[in-house]
């Protein structure tokens, strides 16, 4: 049962990161839209460029999130392989470190 709770905690951390990223993207879109109001009257080519920019930005965000998810899966697989090959006490210690060490400390090491 502890593994399920640990997995749910990691899931929530990832979802929190994604939500923050999305919130920042929405804020940038709002700021840009506010800037467009000063350009009245807005001509059609400007609107098209604006829409292209929004979708290009969204594409970049999605590509970045996709790559992040792939890296997470890869790193999880590497860790699982290492745990499978080590002695039982090493597996327990590695799992404990992975679950209790904050993300920033893990990536800095």
C-alpha cells in the first residue's frame, strides 16, 4: 500500500508542475491579449499572426511536456532495473531515498 501512496504523491507533484506551467502560459496569453487592445483597430493579419503565435507556443509547451514524460518513464525504468539487480537491502534504501528526497536535491546530486 505504501507504493501506491508514494506513486500518488509523485503523480500529484508532476500534476502540480504541469498546472503551474499551464497557468504561466495562460498568463502570458492574457498579457499579450491586453497588449493587443492598445493596437485598435486590430487588422486581420495581426490576428492571424497572434493565433499562429499562440498555437506555436502551445506546441512548444506540449513538446516539452512530452519530452519530460518520456524522461520520467526512462528514469523510472532505469531505477527499477537497478533495484531489480541489487540486494534486497539496497532496494529498500534506494526506494526510501527516491521517495523521501525532495526533487530539487535529487536533480542537484
